[in-house]
C-alpha cells in the first residue's frame, strides 16, 4: 500500500547559498533525486502564497521510504520543513470518517 505525504517547506540552507538559477536547479534536482531513489513520485508541487511556502504532495511505496527520503533531504539541508505528514484524499478519507460517525 502506498503512502502519500504533504510537505510544506521553504528553501533550506543549501538553496540559500545558490547564487543563480543553474545552482538552484541543481539543488532542486538533488531533492527530486532523493525522492526518486526512495521510490517516491511527486504528484503536485506548488507555492502557497498565504504561507510563503512550497507545498509538495508525494507518494512513496511505504512509510519507511517516505521517512528515509525526509531524513536524507533534511540531512543535506535542502529544505526547511514547516510541516510534513500523511496526506489523504477526501475520496480515501470520507468512508473512514462516515464509518467512524456510525
């Protein structure tokens, strides 16, 4: 069963050292490489203007792969994470919600 995460982040220390677009692209490629190496697939990436932060919804094969990718990204200081956790679509969550409500 897959595991989907939602991550809200800002550029980490490594990104903040980038002085041009090529360097920033290379650092973002590191993030993408770590995600891919752990079996992850970035489904959606965007910018939340209200929080001035990036938002990514990423699906991994399992929670362990998601955790491994997060640890590797954090260790390389690629992103400063505001929040990270499991993400469920309403389609997935609604049956659980209504079952719990009785």
